[in-house]
């Protein structure tokens, strides 16, 4: 909603830029998709490495005290 209101203000102030933004926004979104896929892949790889590194501690029963809430 906020983006739409900002676009409406831009339309009133400078309509050619607003029309250009409407035309270019889907193209920019399509160009950014591969970067999002790479970021998702790296996030998954780091989560896997973290799980592998912490597996011995979890098997031995270590529990992180900072994750618990005090009563």
C-alpha cells in the first residue's frame, strides 16, 4: 500500500518517471530472480554446514541455555 501511495505521488509530481517505473519494474524483478536463487542456495548450504558441525554436540545432548526463556 505504501509503495502504491508513493507511486501515486510520483505520478502527480512527475508522470513520465512514474510511467517509466511501471514499465521497468517487471524487468528489474525478472533480472533479480537469479540473484535470489543464488542467495537461497547459499542460505541452504550454510544451514547444512551448520547442522553438520553441530551434530556431534546435539548427539551428546548439549543444550544452549541462551535459547531458553527464564521463568
